[in-house]
C-alpha cells in the first residue's frame, strides 16, 4: 500500500529539496519539521551502492542547534552527562542528552567550532527549545538558535575518493568525528568525517542554503567516475550495523529508555565535579542497575518489510520488551530486528505477534555484521 505526503508550508523544504525532486525522489518522511527523502525508487540499488560504492543523501533535516557566547561551553557541558573536558576545536563528540529523570531525549553529535561556539547536530526532537530554556532560566550568557546549516552526507566505501576529488587530498587526513571549515568556490562548508552508516563517509555542512542545488551538482559531478547516486539513510544497513536511532529505538514520549539500557554507560562521567541535567537521577539508576538491555534479534518466517510502530516482545504470557524496528537483511538473507528486552528474560520462547500470526525470535549480538 502506498500513500502520498502533502507538500505544504507547515513543513520546511531543505536546501537540497529541488535537487532531490530533479533526481526522482519517490517518497519523503518528516524529520525535525522538515522533509527528508525516503527513497529514489530503487531500494536494492541504493542499498548496494551504500555497501559497495558511494551514495549522496539529503540529510539537511539533521538540524543544528548553535550555542555561542561566553557561557556556551558551560551550557554544552550542562546538557550532557558526557565529560567534554579536553574536547578540541575541530572535534566532534557523540553526546547522549537526558532529562532530569535520566531518560534520553536526544543523542546528537556535538561539534566544537571554538571555545565559545558549538553545534549540536540533533536527532528528531525540539532540542533547541530545551537548551534555550535552560540557558535563560540560569541566566547564562549564551545565544541558542538554529543556524543556516544543511548537511549533505556522502556515504560508502568510495566516499573518500569522491570528497578528495571534490575538495583535495587533505580530507583523507581527517579523523573520525573531526571536521574542518573550507570553501568550494563560493560555497561555505564544514567538512566532517561522519555519517549515519558504518560504511564510512563524510558530511558536508552547507552554511548557506542558497547554494544547495549548486553543491548537489558539484558532488554529483565529482562522483560520476565512482557511479555515485542519490539515496537516503538506510534502515536495513543501520539495523545490520547496530546504529541507534532516536525516535525509533527510543523516544521520551512513548518508548523511553535510559543511557544504561542503550549501552551508553562508557560515555558517562557521573562522578566528576561538573554538573549536568539528570545527574542525581542517573547516579540512582546506575545503583539500581538496568532492568532492560538492547539486543539484536533474528526473526523466523517470510521476509518482513518493516514496522510502523514498536512491536511488543513476548515470552509465553509475559511482556518482556519491545522490538523498535525490523527488516529483511539482503546481506544476511534473514529477518533482523533490534529492541529492548528484560535483563532477566531468557533467550527461549520469544515471539512477536504480527497480522499474519506469531513469529519466533532468537537473540543476536550487535552489530549483525
């Protein structure tokens, strides 16, 4: 069954919207109040290109929250339980963000542009409102806003060749999660070795949306020798690689999770001198121990096309967790899924209930590949 999505003024178009339409985009989703491409009509080809070649994705909906001012670093640290001491300008950090009860509300990448300037490259939630409210309540000297920044992701094993052809050999020296500001002609960019796949790649943070179509064309030309093509963040590859998706794997309003349940404990510094949102709650949760843990699953039966909502996970008559997303893995030729399961549940007799009947599950380690 297919559906149409209305293109209206209440949802924003990205800097690359016209370019994706010209490329033949077939579907959109909505992310951070912005249209984000879903696919370009060839799911198998887009998956293969990501794993074996190179793909370009409009991920401008991955919005930035800028913190700038004398107290910008203070606010950045207060927002996350990860200790940011030692973070250098030009370096990115994966930073879980929790509310005052210790529930995850976003998991952005923090980019430190200067001692008094940071970006939070956010998942799908209104984090700017949260950060601005905290800063104002505390009377800190920091401006919080959404800058004119639109990421374009270049992902796949041939991504480095494309970006070096576009910008120069210096990009090969970038470490993972590090970045550098540059220009492509008149186009202002921040170039980061990052992206929402395990296949390697870069994100080009366009800093003037007027150049969206021009940047898209330039990347396409540079990528022609490598058979570059359009695509979108790939749900199957992200499941295979064990990547976390805020909004799918956890969401405060419906399927809340703590950083301990999601495997973020090594990133947390709960005993340092610095203060942060949810510190006491997270310390208490650590003492209690996690009641659920994130796991992969193999699912028996015919190939699955995905799920629109979290699926209850059962063991006999006991509800023991949720599967947040399932899909048929083309590479593994098996149905796979990820979710949260009670720590005291055994691996036997697990099932989910689908419209066509129950499906048996076995647990699997992450990543699958």
